[in-house]
């Protein structure tokens, strides 16, 4: 074999020789196994602290389970759920929950949309204003709710002082805790104050992704700011709007902290002397940890879960239709 033939043979050899067996195994381990190892902790924690409690709660809902009398245990089937249908406390709490939910969620999202639209303009100190509207969200719920409980006090509350400036309640101050509608409004104000800024920043981040050329073309066609908001901005940030609607639905129907701390004696979880603002979450807490009837409380929690699914689905469909979706 000549020197030329040797060069030809060498040139025909593969430039990248296949890796050795050990290196090939490490390569497959790095690309096939490591991603699963990195995401495994989340699924393990979710299975322990998320999935297992849900399944166990479903089992408890189908049993008689009382902490004050361990002998009264056994299979109940659908008895807890049938009892739920005839429970006036459950339906009254459901009405309170929906009343507070409407007074807190609808104004919350609308005001957040307006604020985001204002912050999307060229303002002096834009960063200061954007951080400022987020301060209520980072304030602890217990601290803010206790402040609002004093704010809505009957005798020395600032809410009645503001109403007195317009001539309302001068002779008899309004007792915000005495009636259903006034307590709903007070709790709704607490929820709105905390979550408006959070939703406004979500809307603002979506608005900043809209090309400015779209607004310029709309302005040339004669569309004013209000028309641009509802005809351009809202349809183009529809995914974020849907997200906030679903998130607000879940949070609003699970409302617990604000109505609990609004009570003068939060430990009782009564929601007022006549239960005028007691929510379903408060009722579940009372039945499970004051009356010690865990089976019935678990059935209530599953009923609340199904109600949230139905209301969230309805809100999703309605919001898509209003935003121009099919």
C-alpha cells in the first residue's frame, strides 16, 4: 500500500469517533434523566401536600367523623351531602359569599383596568406610581384588615366621618357590622384595596406588549382613549383578563381572612351576631374545628369546590364573549 492509499484510508475514517460506552451512558443520563430529576421535587411535594389531602378529604366527606366522639365513626355515603341540601346555614353563607364576591371582584377588576390604562401612559415618576399601587398587596392581611375594622367602627371610624361630611349619618352613625349590606360593602372595600394594585400590574404588563402603532392608527381614524381601551386594549390582553377573572373567582369564593378579622370576636367565626357576613369558608372552619364534625365540614368543602368550578367556567365563557372570543 502506497503512501497515497494510506492518506485516502485515513481521510475516509469518521471525523467523530463514537463515544465510549461509559461516556455514552453519561450523555444519555444528562439529557434523558436529569430533567426529570429536576422537576421531581415539585411533583413529590404536590403529591404529599396537595393530592393526598384532596383524596383524603374526599374519603372523610363520605364518612361520619367527629373529633369529640371517636366512637361515632363509620361509612356515611352521601348522607353528609344530602344533609347539606337542607342546611339553611349553608345556603345563607353561600348567599353572603356571593354578595361579597360580587361587590369585591367586579369593582376590583374594573378599577384595576382603569389604573393600568393610566399607568401605561407617559407619567412623571412612573416607577414610583407602579410600586405604590402594589404596597397594599404586600401589606399583611391581618394588619390591613384590623386597620379597616377600626376604619369602619361605628363611633370613631373614619368611614362615618367621611359620610358625615356629605350629611349622611349625622344623627345616628352607621353601624357597619349591624346589617348585611353594610358589612358586605365594608368587607368588599378591604378586598378591593388589597388586590386592585396586583391586578393592575398584571394588566399593565400585558398592555406594554401591545404595539404603539395600533394606537396611532386608531387615533388617526378618530378613536378616542375610551374607545381605544375597550376596542383595542381589552381584546388584545384578553388572556390576562381571563386569568385575573378566574383567579379572582377562586379567591372571592374562598374568602376567609377579611370576614373573620372583621368580626369583633374572630375566634367564634360567627360572621356577625346574626351571621350576616359569614362566608362558606368561615362555616367550614366552624363546623370542622368548633363543632368538631370533620365529615360534614369535608362535604361542605367539596360542595364549595364544585361551586367554584361552575362559577369559574361561567365567568370564563362570559369574559371570552365580551372580549370578542368565540
